[in-house]
């Protein structure tokens, strides 16, 4: 089953938002491509009955930390891509905060070569906006583009110098590279560890105001208009940020945004547990902010759901809350959380949820993916939208376990993942992913 790349995926509910398709039918895959049935010899393919399941374009996660090169104790390209496959993702954008930083062509080339050898899904590298992600000097944008990056970002850091940021956005536009922005005014954020609000006061914790995000969102809207180029706001968490982005889009500004499953599902009330698996940046915010994010997803202001998969070792997280690193993993919980919190609570239709993982990121990145069009690469995700199960970190393929969703009662699950027509993950049969040792 692992090597075969010709299939008849029979009787599933085919949902392809890019082509406005939502119907029961069969999908034909020959030699790793989606084909018409009249050019197909069924004797050369394996048939899988998918009655009651959803057949979707391969999901895209445009915000993933693979940690390699560098912190391979937390994650590797191998384990990270296995986790992506288990989550239903066929393409992932790797963030540049590696060691060494992905701010040069040589590091990008290393990531691409290692991913081609060890990865099981498509790894699309991003390059740093500034040298060393220090916000002091622009990265060599042209050589990064030539090396094959799909976007530029200092994710985890934010350029504070407005003049430098303007020039970076202008250069990015010249080379056709979208800018993915971690919005944080470091002076307003200070050394805060959670959202500034009722619970930070009650718990006596150092806090980050939502304004730390909103100030940079406002700046980036201005710079996007000035440079007439795409800036994509990562992990939007504030109600005011959503409001500003919505207004800017209505005014024709080339600004887009993503939300994470944890900002969709959780609020700062969780911090009272003092569990460092609830510590992330931007932090979990108020219920008002959470609902504003969902409203942004509903009206299209937020076109993408991305995980911000940020693995850390158990040792790193097993410290006092103030001293723990920010970040949680999310590749293997994104689909269950999104379906449970958005689809089953009637905020979004199934097609709308899938579009946030396919059409949205593909359009922003300008990549040929996220569709089941005839002739397209057979990147396909099979989903059971009604599967009820309890999330268990012991079943994860990621090397790390830092998730707040362990024990979460989910409704909806990835059942199989195909990359270029090859089944690399499946719960449909007794088959297991290619590398059981990577668990």
C-alpha cells in the first residue's frame, strides 16, 4: 500500500472548495495525479471504499516549526513531517528560526535536501526577513528567492524598526514573496507571560496587553498600503486586530490573516491551571477576543487556519510558568479541534473549514496546491467529520508532547493522507505510517 500511487477513492463526499465542489462520488488517481475516469484502467489501481468519509484536497499548514537544523531534541524534519501526515497535512511551510537561522541560501538548500531525503510531506521553506532574525539588517531577499523560499518571516520575532520593515516589504514585493508577520511590539509586551486582563490581575502574573499585537497590525496595514504588497498577519488573537484587518481589506489593502486552533478553542481562564502547555505567544486571550477570531473566520477576514506547531522538550516545559518557553504543538490536533469547535458548533460549514486549510493558504502563498483539479498532484486528505475520540499524546508522531489538548474530547479526525498519490498515513486499514520508529 505504501508504494502504490494509483487509486480509486470510491463513494466519499468530495469537498474541493477551490472548484466549488461538494458531492458524493469517486476520485481517480493515476501515477500520482488526479485524472478523469475515461483515461483510467481500474485494473492498475487499488480501490478504497470511503463511504461516509470526506475526500478533501491535501491540507496546507503555512506556520510550522520543524526545529531542524538545530534543536533536534524537540523535533526533526522526519518526525515533524510524520506528525503533519498524521494530521492530514500534505504541504507545510517551515519557519526560519532554526540554528543556524534560515537567512541564507545555504541553510535553505540544507533544509530542502534533508526534507527531500527524510520528509514524508512537502516541506516549503521560508526565509528570514532580517539577518539572524535580529531586526537590524535585511536578509538577502534575492538569493533566498533563488534558493526556493515561498515566503519571508521573522516569526517569533518582529522587526521594530519601521523604516527597515518598509524596505523589507518593498523588496519582498519585488521578488513576489509574501511577508508573514509575527505582530508584537516588544516594549509593550515586555516580559509578560499571559494576556493582560481579568485573569492576569487575579493570578498576579506578568501580562502582555493586546495592544502589543494591535500596534504592529496597524503599522503593517499602513506599510502594506504604502508598498502595495502582501503582508499576512500570523496567529491573530485580538478582537481589535480582527476589526482593523477587516476594515483594511474592505479598503483594498493587501493584508491577510490566520488563526490558530488554540486561539479558536481556548481562553486565558486556562492559565489558572499554571500548566505551561497553555503558554504561547500571542497568549490565550479573553472570550471576547476568541469570539472575534471566530467571527473573522466566518466572514472571511481570516482566510487561514494554521497551527504554529512549536515543539519543545518536556524538560523545557517542566519549569515554573514564568520561565517556560512559549509555544505548543498542533499538527496532530488542528483538524479535530477545528471540526469540533467550528463545524460541530455550527460556526462554519465543512467546506468552509476545509477552505481555511487549502484555498486560503495556497492563495496567499501563490502555490499550486489545495485543489482536486484534474491534472493536479494527488495530494489528498481523508477525513471522518463525525469520529469521536479522546486525544492522547502517546499516539503522536511528533517528538514533543507540549499540547493543552491531551485528553480533549474531539469530534472529527484525519483518517488518511496521500502525497503525490502515495498513502503515507492511514487509519483506514491495519496499515501504519512508513516509519513506526519515528513515533
